[in-house]
C-alpha cells in the first residue's frame, strides 16, 4: 500500500490550499482556521473526502495566537508523523491594496505578526517540508523601519533550508494551469537534516510549469448558463454542452449539478456601464470619454474600480473584495450586463465544480477570493510528493 503523506493546514480559510493536497492523496491531520463560516466549508469538504465525524468535529474556529494552540493541534495530530505544514497568514496587511488604504501603511496591524505563530507551530512539529504562501507585498513590508521578510527568513532558517531569491520564490498561478494572473510568494522549506537541495524543488516546479498551457476566462466559464442580474439558484441540475481541457480537470465527468451560480442585482446605471465596457472592451476612462451620462458621482474612482475580464485572457487576480462589489470583475459577455457569480469566481480560482461553500453569497465571495487556487496547490503537492517518496 502506498504511504499516505500527512499535512497540517494553518490559516486554512475555505481549504483551497488543502484541496490541492487532498487531490494528491495527502491526509489532513489538522486545519486551523479562525473564521466560523470557513470552518463550515472545511468540514463540508472533509465529508466529501470521507473523513470520520470525530476528525471533522475537531475543525472549529481556532485562534492561532492562543496560548494553548500546540495542545489544540496535538489533539488532532496525536502520534502521527507530520510530512508538510502549509498555510499563508492573512495577507491584507502585506498587500498593496491594504497598504494603500491605511495612512500608517498597516504598521500597527497585528496581522503583520501572525507569521510568528506559523513559525511557532513549524518549529514544534518540524515537518520535512513547509509551504508558506503570501502576497508579493510581503517582500516590501516594513515594520519599525525593518523589512519584515528578513525576520521571517531568519526565523525559518533555524531548522529549514530556504531560498531568498525573489525571482524564484515569486510564482504566478497562471503558469500552473489556473485561469488567472495571481503572483504569490511561495516559500518552500526543506528540513536541514534532509539531503535535499531546496533549489531542486523549485527547479522541479519550474519544469512542471513549462509543460502547462495558459488557460483563458473563456475556457473556464463560457459553458455556464447565461444569467441576467438577480437570476440564478444556489443549486441547479446542469451538464455543460462543451467541455474544455480545463473543465476536464475541475469537473467530474458524470456530475449533474451546478452550485452557487447566482448573479448579483445591479442598478440600471451599472448595468449600462458593464454592457458598454464589455461590448467595446473599454476601460473606465474610455467609458467616461464616450458616455458622459455614465460618469460616476464619485468621479475619483480609479481606472481599476470597474474592470472587464476578457474571454481571450486569464482573469485578473480574484480578491476577497468581491464580497463588497464585483465591479472589478465584469462578465465579458455584454448581453449578461453583470459581474461574476460565486461559481464563476470559483472556476477562475480552479475550485472543482463539486466543491460546495455552505454559506451566504457574501461569505462565498470572501472565501473564494482569499483562497490559494487548488490547482496551483496541487502542483506543489505533487512535486513535494516526489521528494517525499524518494526520501522513503
């Protein structure tokens, strides 16, 4: 029997990162997540993967900064060996968007220090590998005049071999089959006692990406039923008429359902904006030049506040801001006059079609936008599995 490799999932969110590891046959020993709605989604997916109820019930909102965090995780891990720890501390404080909105540049944000809890868990279990995911902004974030990334590197290097070369650690999900431009810092650590060069792990990932073709928005969502604003149901019977290569990867062959394909309601001016922008492939500025009556009362709107995602390209980075409004994610089909549904966003994030988010539409958008794309995670899980099996 093939060995089942194990992982601990920190800052688990809805389980996008974990999904990639599940798909590669790893077993989750513990998911640590603070948000109650994200925990519900994690549990739903564990049922899908046939975990027993005892294990599932251990997933409950957990504050990773709590003093007895190691005891909480120990209760789940028990005497199992931990092969990998995965996770990305919440990134709002490191992201350029977060920084732009805060006059203090997020210096006072306690989230800046959550990585310390990741390190604490890492140094306690000392798995063979870890994968630490974050926004590229983490490379330039300063706290008290010091680059925070240097402190992170230093803490990691105590027990792990890592790479600090920006060009190598900054990976784009689009290169791994995800229909979306999403650049993220991926720090992979190899435990010091293992005779594995961490460069080899990144080289292997690079080789994988060379064989993968870029996927467009059209391949990802064009099979979905047309909806007007306000239309759609949370669950409908559905079989796609055409199946792209991408769809073969994320939709089980005989699956008869479609979840969360529900369009938002929009006001008449927004509908007109969406229609003209998608039909003419305009930016917001071009819309204002051509259709003065559609100028927003808040004219200071940035050019990226209304953006069409075009069929012939990968989408822009899917973000959690989607839960507030979808204006940066206007559907490319002008006849639909709307922004993306949760399922369309999930498709662009490479969630499988049978992945269910058992929560409100607001929470669905938030969870989808915050997730690590499962297909991206799967490629990382696959490469690590190769090195783990060589070790055994």
